[in-house]
C-alpha cells in the first residue's frame, strides 16, 4: 500500500505547470480563459491570460517524416507479437498499444462520433448526407483523412461497425459499459449531475451483493464483440466519485443497514480503529480498498466473457489523478488507466510519470478539449479552456498532445468531441448545452483551422514518439 506521506508529497505538486520544460520551445503564447459555473446556476469567465505553448514547428531539430501505416493506423516499420486483437506493451522504455497485426499503435480517437439530436442538426444531416448511412460514410472518411484512427466514448458503435470503410480502414472503437451507474439506476439512488451520474453521499454501491450479480448478467452480452478485431476496449463507467472522503461518506449514510455503511464499519473493525481515530492515511487506504473491490468485480466479469479485449478502466477525473492508492488498485486489474484530463494547459510531466509508477500500467486521456469565442456559442457549459479562435484551438491541441507523447506512458488520446453542443437542443445533458467542443459545428461543417493543426500533428505522431524517445536517451 502506498503510504499517505507519498500521497501528500505529490498532492503538493498539483499546482505545478510543466516541470523541466524548455522555455525556448514554449516561446509561443496563447491567450486563454476559463468558465466559472456558480452554485446558483449563473456563469462568469476569468480574465484572459497568456499561456506558454509548444507546437511541432518549435521543436528543436525535429524533422517530419512519413511513416507507412497499416489498415488499423499502426506503424508498419515497428512490430511485435500479433494476437489478432489490441493490447499494450512496454517496449524499449516506452508504452505502446499494439494493433491486431502486431504493429506499434497509438489510439488517436474522437469522442461522441454521433449524429446531432437537435431539430436543426437533423435537418442539416438530411441536407448534407441524406441519411445515417451517408453520414457515417462521410464522417468515417473525414476522421481517417485527418489522422484519427478510433472512436471514443459515446460514439455510435452500431453505425461504425456497419460503415463501408470498417474493413479497409477501421475506426478502432470503444464501448461504455456503465455498470455501476446502470446498477444504480436499477437499484435506485443515482441522479444526474453535470458530466456524469451522482451517487448518495458521493459513494458507489460496490458493497451491494447485487452489484456483482449485475456485472455477471451484463457481461454475458459482451460475447457479441468478443471476436471483433476492431474493438479497442471497454470502459466500465465514467467519472465515479472515488475519492478521499469515501470513508466518511459511507459512514454517514442514513440507513445503517445499507451494505455500504456495513462495509465501512467492518473495514474499521478490521483495522482496529474507531471513528474518532480516522486519519487521512486511513482514508487513503480505504479508497484503495473500495477501488480494489470495484475493479476486481468488473475485471472478472469482463474477462470471463471476453478475454480478447482490453479493460480501459472507469475514466478518472478531477483530483482522482492525484491519488496513489486509487491508481495502485486499478493497476492490478485494468490494461490501461483512462483519465479525463482537464484544467492543465500543458500535461504535468511529474504526475504522468507517477501514474505509471503507481499503477504499473500506461494511460490514455479519454476527454479533453478547448472552446473558442469565434464559434458564436456561449461556452458557459462544460469544463475546459476557452480561447479566441479556432486557430488557437489547434495550437492547444498540438501543445497538449506533444506533452502526452513526450511522457512515454501515454498510448492514446480521445478528443471531446465530434460535434458542438447545440443550445437549441431540448433536454440536453447539463454539461453539453452550448459549447464549442466539436471539430464540426451544428451544421456538420468542419472547423478547418482547428482540423488542419490536428492533422499536422496526427500525421507525425509516430515520428514524434521516436523523436521524444531519442531526446530522452541523450545525456
């Protein structure tokens, strides 16, 4: 078990920006601000501030190079053992995903590859694509042409699997299982909060005897995907409240017969401590205990019915990326740690290194984005940064992905998302109401300045990985 002292040490580093960065490479400055969502529902924005930004053009002695790709988007010049399915492997001090043919691979995906739901979205789809088949055919083509090789969370898996291009140039897709939130909906007690499901006292139902049976029942459905080489892996849930206050949350549940309350009481008894003796170290250890129980139950069910595909975790978010005990527990059961990574303009080198050390596994960034004022949208919903132009969004994309590639432990990234939020959509999820998150607007038109910068980096991601590997080895 990781000691609480280590947890405190690294928590002190949270405010760091980018450790050891070369100031000459970050000479470019991009103005950005953040939205502020008040408890009363009102919104405000911070003032614009210039942030040091790095792009491909600023990298010292980097020479672009064309790398031949196979149909999955893996690099054909570097191979290892093929299994017929995606997996991850650490090779020469760097983590890689490996595609079904054994080629080194990075999963560069787009979240929510789906048709818009508003009236104007649906009208625009008919005018531009005629129907859903026309939409997926053109959208698949656009993503591949701009260097994306996958589809992330909340994508239309059924249409992607039916796409005419899925055999020749497949989008490696992911599936959201939502087992804890699904069990909670069935059991009762969950509720909607912006971005994810909420739970009573911010604690999950992992001690319920029925949760394991629910996972077993749901996992039987995975046999449909068991033999699909184009499936990258499964997410079991999204942004669950796995945190340092879990122990307190379980102990203050109103119903003392609740399995969660009873689970916390039994854990305290096993440690020989009373409530008034609880310390932050105990809270960290209990978080590890809860997480171990969750991940072990889910992983067992997934692997029983589909041993071929990866378990990609449950999409950590917020302060969870600072909890060693959480990563240690997850690392015993998942193939890849998934993280929704917001509120850092540049990825933090020290923490990315610690994620691997704590878990023993690589990571994948499963949500991140930036919005722009020139979209005409209010941009009051959701997380993320706000910049002035689509060009600036592209600069942010390059800056952030360069940091991920430099880490050596990131096996992919999923941009959130394909289409802008439409403020005219009725009943939209609270964090997706009026924001410029997409690579297309509400009429399915590409934001060209953004996409051009994305394509520039995507086309060089393997050459950039080699570049950073070589640079790391130099004295």
